[in-house]
C-alpha cells in the first residue's frame, strides 16, 4: 500500500509500516542515482507524538483563547498549580518541559489577570513561588470540563484496556527521555 501523507486538516495519519528509516532514491537530475536514507513517516514515533501534541495544543489553545481568554501555556500552568498547590518557574519548567522564560512570562500574565499570587518560598527566600488565587481556581475548574471532554474524544477509539496500556507505555517513554539525551550526545 502506498504511504498517505497527513492531510491539511490533520485527520489522516500514515498507516503503520516497518522500518522507521528507509531508503529513498534521489530526484532525477539531482546527480548520480543512489539510495539516500530518509525518515519513514509511517513508523517514526517522534513524528506521531509531535503531530498529536501539536494538533491537540493548537485546537485547545484556539478554543481556550476564544472562550476563556487564556492560551495553552496558561492552562498547563493552571493544571500544575491545581495539582501541586504552589510551584516556582524552575519547577514548572522541569515538570511541564516548557522553557523557564516561557513559564516566567506566563506567570507574569497570570499575575496581571489575578489568576495567581507570587510569594517567596519559606525555605528559600530567593525563590518565588506561584499559587492559584480563587479566581485562578475557578478558571481551572471551568476549563477542566472542556479538557476532559477533549481527552475522552481522543481516547474514544481505544478500549479501557488499551487506554491503560497506552498510559503505561507513555509513562515508560517519558521516564526514558534521559536515555534519549544520552544517545543524542553520544551520536
């Protein structure tokens, strides 16, 4: 079967096939004809993870901006603060995986909107930590319903057992990210 490229709307995904890297002949007129390696987008897991994450984030951000006047970065920080009660920009960056500067700008915008308060950490007087205000918690609770409905729609094609397996596998992949950085450095 021929490979299908993702559609502009993002609804079609390539069909699974092995291997992750394949050989591709150079275009006519590009010099001597020989096989050159290319990524097989039908099997390249980082592409699938990126496509899914990018499309989910873009859709959520557009909706959250139009309905709640906050973007996806603010939503991610609201979630983190609802779970952890308080976090510093450094901690948020480490947990979420977003750049510390982006988190700091997000906190600044959230502070201006009255969604968080900032204070000095009791154990480290140099470290500023953010906490949700009641207004921030109300906003989190309003967006939560939409976020969970989006997750349910995404996972609706999976059985409960497949969902559990997916979550277990994603956790393992997340925990293995340091090995990816080691491999990157070694290459």
